[in-house]
């Protein structure tokens, strides 16, 4: 194989990898993986992560531990949910959309309520009561 063929194959491989990575990220960070119906989860916070690509909570509920995706950090902070908003052990209610795969305990929260305060991390998706 000469250098031109090697360079061409390397470029095609890199472009394919980039396309696959961006498609996977888009699918996970969009809403297509969630059910359309609103789901409510109540439990206790086991872990809080406020970093990229999005903030997350682990919530221990009656049926096990759930991974709950919040918004990206800037949007989560804009909603007022920061390091002082909650701590491990606090009671929490997350409202949003659960995974279409009910074998997974994963949901994407639209609102979080903890310590008597509600945080609308996706205010454009909040449905009227």
C-alpha cells in the first residue's frame, strides 16, 4: 500500500469514527430515546453530578436505583440547581420522560423538586398542571 492509499484510508476511517460518535451523542442527548408520556420518580438522592455533558442524579426509588439526566450544566445552573440545591440523602421528585426500554432505570428530567423547591431544568418542556 502506498502513502496516498494509506492517507486516504486513514481520512475515511477518521471521518467515519467522527460521524458515528456524533450520531451516538445526538441520540443519547436528544429526546427520541424517551417515552412521550410524563413519568414521575420519587426517592432519595444517592449521587449528584453537575458536569458535562449534562448534570445527572442517581435516585434510589422503591424499585431500584435510577439514573436521571438533567440539562447541560449551564442550563441546570440557570434553573437554580447548583451545589447548594441538594445533597446525598435528600428526598427528591423528578418529573420527565423515562427510557422507552423499561429494562433500563433511566429518565430525562424536566423538573426536579428537592427541599421544597422546584427546578425547571427544561422550562420549555414543562406541561401545565
